[in-house]
C-alpha cells in the first residue's frame, strides 16, 4: 500500500476467518440461563467459602486455645521455680552471711575457717532443710573446692577456669549471683550451677559458694504436668543452653538453641509469648510458648505438635465438609433441572435471533486489527473502528457500498498511500482469491500487515495490523542476541559463530583472551554503575586498537576477546598486544572517580595451537590463566605444557574428591611447648594425605587446590571434628590448635561447624584454638570480624597465624583482640644472623605483651634459635627441635610422658 513496496506470503486459513467472524457476531446480551448458572455458581462458591472460613476460624481458635494452655502451664512453672529458687537464694544469702560473720582478719583466715571440719558440720545441718537442690560447695579465691555439704573430705577440684567463677572474681563488684549450665566435674553430668560471691567484712574476694541442680530435679516436676504424649517442656539458660527437658533427651542437654524461633522471634522483644513454628529439634510444626523467670536468667519453653493440638479440629471439619458438600450438590441439581427446562424452551428463539443479528454484528469493533468486509460485487459491507484508527481516517470518509478503489483514493488524499491504485487493487483481488497477505510500509514510516481471505458465497474479508513495534522489537531482539547490551560489542554467541566460520575456511588467525585486572575491586567498592562505565570505556579503547577485519567481543563480566585474521607468526601479534595494554592502562574518569586498571592477556594461534573451535578457545583460556598466575598485567602465548599442568591439576582435584570419599586423609599433631619450662601446652592439628600409590602427600600440594575448588570446607570440617575428638582424651591443660582457611569464612557456617565439633566431642571450648591468617580479613573486614566475634562467643581462642607476612598486620591487632600471635618461620630461620630478624621478633613480642597476647614461634629447629627466642621473651615454640608432627597415638605418648614428668616435678 505504498511505493510498490509490497510482497506476498501465506494467508490466513478459512477456518480462522470463519471463527473470527463468528466471534464478532455473538449477541452481547446475556441470557437468563447464563445468569442462572452464574447465580448457582456464586451460591456454591459462597457455601465453599463459608465452609473454608469456618474451618479456618475453628483452626485458629483451636491453636489459640492450645497456646493459652501452654502459657498457663508456663505461668505455673515459672512461679513455682521462681519461688523454689528464691528459697535457695535465701539459703545462699545465709551461707554468705555466715562467712562474713567469721572472725577472720585476712583472706587466708577466711579460707582456713571455711575449710574446717566444724564449718562442714554446720553447713550440712543447714542444707538438710533444703532437699530440693544439690550440695552446697565452697571454693577459695583460687577456685579450689574447700568444703561441701555432702562430701567430706572434699576431692581435689578446681573451677578457676569456669566462666561463672571468673565472672564473680573479676567482674563488677555489684555482680553477686551467676547462673551457669556446666558439665559437672563431680558427677560427670550436666548441672545448672547457682554461684554467689563470697566477700569478707572488708569487701575482699574470699571465694565462691555454689549449688548445682541436675536436670532430673527439674524434669521430675515437668513430668507431673499432664500435657499429652506430643508435648514437651524444656528449661534453658538465657543464653540458649538447654538445662533440662521432659521427655528427657540426653544428647540435647547442654546444647545451645539461641537461634531457635522462640528465642529469636519472641524473647528478643518480650519476656514471654507464643507462636507457631517448626521445631529445630524434630522438624515438626509445633505450637510453642516461652516465658522467662522473673529473678533468674532461666527460660522455660513448652511445645505441642500442631497435629496433637488440632486433633479435635479434624473431627469438626469432617462434619463441616460433609454438610457443605451435600448443600453444594443440592444447589447443582436444582440449577441443572431449571437450566435443562429453560434451554428446551428457548432453543428455537435463540436460533432465529442469531440469524437476524448475524449481519449487524459482523462489524467486530473489538478486534485489534482493522477489518474490511466486501460482498461478491466487491462492495464494502462492514468497516470497523480500528481500520479508521490505523490510517487516521474519519469514519464518515468510508461508508458501506464503496469499492476498494474508492477507499484507496481516500487514503491517497489523506497521505496514507502514494503508489499506483490500479496495480494495488488488482494485486489485492488476486490475493483475496488465493487467501494471501502482504506487508506494506506507509508514508509515515509505519509497517502494516494485511491478510486477505475469501468467504463462502462470494466476497472477501481483509484484516490490517500495525506491526511496526513488533518488527522493530524483533530486530532489536535479533541484535541483542548477537551483541552485548552494555558495550554494543559482539557477544559470546556472535564471537563463537564468527570464529567457527573463519576456522572452517582454514584461515590463519589468533584469539586474544583478555581479563581486566582489579575490576572486581572497582565493582565491589564503587558499585556496579561505576563498573559498567569502566567496561564501556575499556570496550571503546580496545576497539580503537583494532584494524579492519578484526573482531572485538565482550564474552561477559570483565572478559573480552579479539580475533585477528591473517596471522602467520606470534611476533606479528606483539604490537597489537602492546597497544591494547597501553590503551587499558591509561587512567579512566568514571562518574567522578579516577581509576587505573590493567589486563592479563592469553593468546592462541590457529592452526598451530588448535584448528577446532573448542580447542582453540580452551588453549587461549589456559594462556590467560598462565598470565594471571604470573602476577597478572602481562600476556602469555599458549604452550603445550599449560595443557599438561591443567590436566594434572584436574586429575589432582578428582583424586582429592575420591580421597575424601575413601577417607585417605589423616590428622597429625605437632606439639607447642613453653619456652621456659618446656611443658607441652598443646598441639596443632595438621592434615596429611596418605595416597594409596604415592604415600604421604604434603598439604602444600593439595590444600591450594582444595581452596580453589571449595573442597577445603568439607576437609576442614572433618579435620576439626577429628581433632576435637582426639583432644578430648588429652589432659585438661593441653590445648588443640586447628588452622582455618579463608575459604571457610565465606560459607557463614564456620561457627556452627565449630559448635557441632565441640558438642559431639565434649571438648571444652576454651581448649580449642583456631588459627587464622591475615588473608581472612583482607577482603571483607566487617564480615570476617563478625564471624570471629561469633567464634569468640563460643569460648574458643583465636590466634593470628603467619604474623608479619601480610601488609596490614598491625591494623588487625587493633580490629580484633587475638589471644595469640604466631611468628612465621621465615623470621626464625635467620634470627641469629647479624642482619637477621631478631629485632622484628622482639617488636612482635613487645606488641603482644602490651596487648596481653601470647607469642608462639614457628619452625624452631636449633638450640641456638631457642636460646635467642628465650632472650627475646617469646612465650612458646613449635618446631622439629622439640618434635615433628606426630600421629594421634605418638602424640598421646608424648603428652602422657610430659604429664608424668610434671606430676613428679610437683
């Protein structure tokens, strides 16, 4: 319909046109049958909706009733235990008062009187009046047990390492009572300790009086409350540690549940409350209620499964559903009988009405396409509103009875047609007889698609659709499928297609794989908007370096690629590489930021480095990895050795995965000792791989690959758990040190893994020492520090390993209070040389001493090194001078021998 720019293609099928016309002539008035059916459907829907609402209402009321029942139970429990513990508080106050009443002038006098047999008899007589709780124990200022209401003489027990003793001794003067769940060293079971501070008449710290309550004491009272078989009552310390539970589950006592839904969802905002939740213990949906004691840091939780709470509700809904179903079926049957009768009465009338309104309703003004309907004499019968809208015509300009030629004259006068009218009409009639179509570009630039379809009895119908946006969208989609949306460079798809075409033509060419160095740092620190601007600038500069025939593509992220044709020798590419490097290295100004970046480039040349697409691209990537491995900011041509190294690395990765499955890894232990006394203070866990063919493999060969592939997380968790179980059998004074990889900090599960290892092994948290390197803190200080504080919250010690080998070590000593600094072996090896590192070691020792940190020297191999470290004030040493890494059995023998020597010494 414009400038002869028309072409013919397949037209619409006759059934499609017939269906469109039939749809257009349907009467708009809804019949009574329709409204009857709608009314019946609405009534059934109302019945169903009402039933659903009633069911839901009953369910909510049932759950609310269960919550109230649990809350009432907890109110009874908390009042009971508040009273019981207040009674104990009175007894403890009496014990504290009796100590103050002693006629003693010094702390030693107090300890002597408290330790006497007479004080034991008086204490036992007082405690017999309070049978609800366990023994009353007195400890001196050094944490040693000196008297007990139940045991005399008292055993040799010291609790100076317990957190409640430390809190009373070193905490605020106002702190008088501490409640702490611990693993009793007397009974061997979990016990809740209520500890009070003992002070003299002068206010001096004399010691501590404590009383322990075992879980069974609480659980006996829980059992007296009939809540049903699917209910449970648990008592927790305010920090989330389970004290008691009924029904009793031994493995759960002592575990921490502070991340549970009731702790996080209720106790963070109030002292009591209820909620629906998924149990962290059983995984079942439960109704749970929680309440804190008023005067003590104790929380009681009562739970009941949702299924048990809704037992009666299930019986109610069965009856409601049955009634609703019966009512709905009655409505359906009534409507069906009425509709059947009405349909038989109005069938003939509807048919006559359809025949009379057929021509009037043929004008389908609700179609998205414009429509012209011509009769057998080629006269217009119907024109719809959309046709006039498409061509910007007033409706009065086209009326039924005019011919196609008349319509085209109108279009030409309105500036919507500039071609030859005779030719167009002849072509349109031919298309109408053959059911074809044509696409036309009209003078205002829009594209109109026209379908022609003959109809039975003569005549024809044509539909018109404005496809301008659709066609332009398709063109944009086609462009986007082959070009990068950000830089408008060819994308990976077009790059591969182009390269594959060139390789099929056997044309010599080169592929340059480019990776922008420092881009991730820009993206992470300044944001993606600045990063995108930088990529656009880099794309422009690289494109400016190209010659005619070259192809530059962005493959994704900060990765670009160049295809250069006609390359005969590698030397021909060096000028191009240097231009690209020089262009990328120039400073950038992006959104007000001045940036400097560089690039690593890998080059593969066809056919010598590969004549197939995948092989050539793989070799270019291997060359890129070699460039990045050489310190970045350089380029490398592909060499066959790169493929060999890559294959060896892949094979080693597969072997590591198999070794984990076959349990080929072993844990060795290297002791670290006190430099002055040579006492064994602990041992560092070191993983070894016992390969079935190559024997023991050094960690230096497999740890880097495990870190790159993420396998270090699984391996590290196994080492931690294995070492904790081994250390649980060592003497209490011997600590365990375990290295933690920076990769393990990325998963956010390190603290959970440590807690799980401590819980399953029974190793006290203060005997575990985690060694981290500065690399943990370099990338994300805030996140890493948060995880370190979580670990410190568990009670474990944190050591900074390989100190001095990074570039910002002193800053990290300010960010986090480490327990220990490990001086790297590179400073120890030349400590006795004239220009050695003795002054560096001395500075580290002084810094650590000023911040109350212990220092451990690694790699001590000679007596001279040990003497130097002793003179410099270093606390501990570790190395082959004392012992190489040992198996678990050998270390146990060393520790036992050292322990025996210490006993003899004392």
